[in-house]
């Protein structure tokens, strides 16, 4: 898959949305610093339940999708069928009549909504008639049957209102529809049904008096990112429900029932608005930071976590899903509950709650540590996970989650005065980190393997390893670059979920790019993936999706997909914590103000913390090469202010006084750390400015992002991704050229990077073509990146598989009969080893009995320097000999033992001319039947 180039955005256009002038930058409309420290009265809530903070004149408020009142009405008519009189009248209080079983009227509420619909029938309506109601989040499923939500095999169908002239009808409480945008009313008979009003009582966020009164805010010079931040906030808001309005499980035969009790308290955070309306711990890994960064009230989080601990098993295992689902058997979701516990304490400082759950927390940590193997890695036996495949064993995602649980758990132990646990967990975390990096890192790929020996490099595990700082800084940058190879026009595809676009690990990937320090790449992905969801005609225009296919179509069966799913809201916390830069530092400590501007000209916003409100605004002028910040925050809340240097030697001032002259500091402990000047003890209210001193020399470096992992067949092409890193203070236009063996060619590969935002990089795909007559064996390729008078070089080695002359045949000592595998007819004859398709293979017919022999015969002499060998991951020959026919006998030229490679080149000591070569297998991996399997044997 080609990697999309990173766009260079016109910075002037980005500034159109910025309303704060450099000289008069204000924080007007944001809450006063420290205001909430005294006002907070609800344990676990950064904003007291029901508090109506000022919701007017706040930065970004125009982008807030939340309704102004709890009773809303449709805003437009989407379509009609059959006989419908004056359909638009219903929007203005005039009567609308539907006549006939084929009549329907689809109303659009303009955004995701949820709750109970009320219909008001006119006096002229006919008693005893009925009107159907069907709901959908996506316009794709508009009709007389609702989209899917019940989780069973039966249809959601529709509900029906009994008409009473001059009266109103309200949906039964159990039929509450948690998430929809479109409501279709339809007739059921020839009797006219007339009504003059449709309204909806919003059911989500049940304790909020003012649905628009978010505790926090965000706005920037990019209007799309502003909308994305508020759409993430609104998504989580729609996922906050009354605990007695969850989805009933098991599913009803038809219809839906949202009258289940799924949590404790009066408000709880669940996974989705339409479905599952259940507490799922993995989802909380993304939705809890979103809730904190935007809404500010953490009571729903506390109640969700309490619910999970209430259902903890005697073994210490925590649920895979809360009531009424009550699934168990997930090591990863168990760990997400532990991570959620630390997140909640970090955001709320709710000691009383932590005290109450501490015993259960310790048992839960012990449950996971019991699965750590002698090599230092946890082996997953509870294989249920988010919708990915192949979970189990020493999995990178699970081990990254365990590391985060141990590190944050040690900090919680310090809060609890549990020194013994804290010390043990700190030591376990260190050993685990070492084991992950020594066992699961794939140097050639620049990523972590899913499991030891696996060829899969998953999005979830690699993202988690960087996000939670399992990966050292240099590896984090390589993973960030490598992940971008999976992007297409619609977003970041997910290898562990059939190449679909999974928004849960996608949210994790955003955090990973920012943790690695690549804000420009993260913002590119936000615009690409979350911009698509927000503006797609398939969506709600206000919320983010559970997941979708690589071509942009809805995932999870389409109609069943949740279009308002909290695990998809990663951008909201990422924009606040990283891009704006109000970043939680530790479970128990304060905050660093550390902006990652990327390609933005400006940002401002606020975060209500248990230590008081923090307000921050910054402006980056690339022409003047200045960066200006306004800080308003309680001194106790801010541990440090980190001023970005964008790779330049920089002078920094605080309230007009120079505190860093570009080489040394004179106040606030000023010193450099990477690309920042770090200040500590800055006044609560401060104007901070920086000015670049001198020019930044243009410099490039180049590295192969991921070495080619599959052989290149003669006559075919291969794309090699090259990461070009650049420093400077201008926009660079360049290219990557390739040095190739004779007869090979490469396509032009241009790139553009904007170094005005600081050191940056881009992944440039270089496509090389091997000629039809290319010799088999390893070949060295070199690559040169050039731009702005600078250049850099790197190299890669590719394994080439040659092509046999036409008429070549294959024979074997035995081969398995054809069969059907996963619904597909498969053959296993020897010719499969010659067809150039690595997915087909020769499979012997004597499992566990050796030797097995595969012989290839050419119609003419062939000179061999070795042979290319490919097998299958579930049956690799481990011990084998390669022999050629000299006219009278078979001669051994290579003896291989202990092989685990799926693809390899088996070299000969000297060239051999022959018409026949064979592989004699003496042992193979024993999984899947102990067969010998060879997918390709090439010259």
C-alpha cells in the first residue's frame, strides 16, 4: 500500500480561524484560574454534577454539538414516500398527514440524539389507527426498519404508536432509542394519520442541567480540528447514560429493550449511545481521558469503574464487560480497568474511592502477574479483546498494557502507603520493559511483533508500546513512521483486523505519534480519519464511529455499527494534552505545559483539574520565528512550562525578562530538554515569549522505515518506504533516488516537508522494478534523499526470487488431497511451489513421517548460486537439505538445521549448473499436523 504524502498546509489559511492577536492575546471567556478547586463538591468530579458553567462566549463554543435544551425537534425533512401532505409543516407546528401503508416521512434531527420521542396527533386524527417509528444513525439505513442494536439474530424492526385524536403519545421507557439521527414515521393502513409535532426528550448526560456547559474548551487555527475536538466530547456525552437505561442482555427475539441496569449511581459511562450501552473497560481507555479533557465531570467514570469492581471474580479477574453482559476471559480488558483506575485517580484525586477499591485492585494486579512467564513476558490466556483477531500468547498489546498498569499501579501504591506493592510492581515493570524490547522488537520492520516469531506488526500493540513509553525514544520515532505506512485516503488501516480502519487502536495511534514527538503526523491522521467520519454523508455529522472498512464503508455489519462510540474519541484528549499542551505528568502530580504545535499557528483552551483550572493560549509565527504563550494557572497545578524551540537556538522571556539567552538560563531553572526550554516555578499568570536566534541549517537524514519483509519476484515491483528526517527553517521540496543493480529501475519519489515547525520527517515510498531476468538471491539497494542542497543516504537488502524457465515441473514424494478450508477449495500438489503465489503450497501426505522430498526439474540447464525458499507460518521445515542432480546422483549443496524463517535464501558455496534441484525435509514445525510445507522453491 502506498503511503500518502504528508500535506504542507498553507499557514495563512490556518490563521483565518485564529481570533487572538499576538499583541493582545487573551484568555477571555475561560474560567478563572483555580476557580473550581474550591467549588468542587462531588467526589470524583472536576465539575460538580449538574453545575451549569458559563456556556456562552467560550472559545470554540460555536463548534459545540450539544443541544441547548433537553427537548429537541427535527430540523429538516429528509425524504417522503407515498401520500404525505405538507411534510415540512411538521417542522413548524402545522399538521402533516400520512395516508396508506406505503406512506413515510423521514425526519432529520441534524446530529446524533437519543431519548424518548413524543408525537402530538391532531384532533382530526383517526382513533385506532397506528403510526410506525423506525430509527437509524446513518442515512444508509433510512427505512421502515430501524438499524441494528439488540445484539441478537432478530431485527430491531420498529415500534408503533396508537393514535388518539388531540392527544400526545410518548415511547415506552424500555423502547428508549439511545442513538439516532433519522426518524422515519410510516403509515400502516389506508386511514390517514395527522400530527403537528414531533419532539425528543434527550436522555443522555442525565445529571447535566446545561448540556452545553462543558468544563473545558479547545480552539485552534484549524476549524476542522476544533470541530473534531467537540465531536469527540459530544460522542462521550451521548455515551453517558442513566444506569437504568442500558441494553438488556440476552437479546430479545425482535425489537430492542433499553431498560437494563448496567451500573451504579445516577450516571455511568458506557461504550456507545445506540449500543451496547454497557460498561466495557477497553473503551474507557479512550473515553475517560476524553471525558476529563472536555466535559470535566468524572462521576460517570467513577461509577463505571465501581461497577466493574463490584463484579470482580474471586480469582481477582475483572470483567470483560459489565452487567448485563457480564463476560469474562479478557486479559487486555482486565488491564484496561487497572489503567482506568489510575486515570481516574490522576484526574480526580479521589482518595476515598481509591481506598475502597484498593484491595480489589491489588488482587487484579496479582491475577495478571501470575501470567508472566520465565522469559519475562505475560502470556495471554484470556484471549477476548476488542474486535481484533489472533489475540493470545506473549502479545505486545497485552504486555504494553501490563507495563502501564504496573507503572501507574506503583504510583497508586505510594498514595495508599503500600510500599511493598509499589516496590514489587516497579521492579516487575522494569523487567517487563526489558523483555518486551529484547523479545518482541523487530529491527528490520522498525516495529514490535504481535508475538515472538510472528510476522504481524499490529497497530494496537505498537501504538500502546509508544503511548505508554515501553519503547525507547529512538524506537518510538521508528514505530511512528512505520505505522503511517498503513494509512490510506480514509485513515489508518489495522493489520490485526483484516486491514479495516479500527478507531480504537486508531485513537491509540494518535497518542503514539504525539508521544513520539511527531505532532504533524498526528494532525494529518486526525484530519484524514476523523475528518472523514465527521463529514461523511454516512455519519451523524457530530459523533465518531466504532470502525469502518478500508474503503470508507461502515464496519461491524453496517447497520449494527455504533456511530457514536467513545473508543473513537482519541483526538479530543490528544489535542488538549499534547497539541494545546496541558499534559498530566503523573498519577499523583501536577501538569506540564508542553505544546506540540505541529503545523498549527495557534491554539487556546482550558482544563479543569483537581488542583485548579489551567488556561493556556499560544501563537506560533513562522515568519517572525516567534512563539508566544499566555499562562493562567495555580502554581500548585503546573510543575513546568516547556517552550518549544523548533530546532533553533532560542531566547525565552517571562513577563518581558530574559530567562534563557539561547545558551544558558538566568531564572526559573531554565534548561533545555530535547526541543524545549524547560522552566519551573513560573508565575501563575505569565506571558512567555521565545525568539529564534540565527538560522537553522538544513540537514537531512534517511533510513529505511521497514526492511522488505517478503521476497521480490523477478519481473515484479516492490515499494520500499524511506523515512526522510529534516531540520531547517523553510519548506523543503526534494526527492529520493535509488541505486540499483543493473537492469533495475525505480519510479520518481518526490517529497515536501515543512521544517518551520521544527524537526520533522516523512515516509517516502520508493517503488523499484526488478527485471524479468533478475538473478535470485539477496540484492543491495541504496537510497539518496536530496533537498535544499542537503542529502542523506541509506540502504536496504531485498531477497529476490528468480523465475524458472517455461516448462519447469515439480514432483514430490507425496502430496495431500484437495480439501475445503474456510469455505475455499485448496490444493496441495507440488506445482504450487512453482506458481509464484506464496499463498499456495505443496503439502506432503505423511504427517510426522520423514523425509519428504520436493523435486523441481527444468527443461534446460540452469546455473544456481542457491535457491529461494518460502514456506507457511503454520508448518515451516526446520531441518532440510538442498541437493542438485549431476547426471548420475544427487549432490548435497546446503544443509539447514533449526530453521524458523518463512522466507529465506539458501546459498551454495559455488555456482552449480543442473536441470534438477530438490529439497529433502527431515523435520518440520509440528503445529497443524506436522506436515512439510513449501510455498515456493525458486532459482
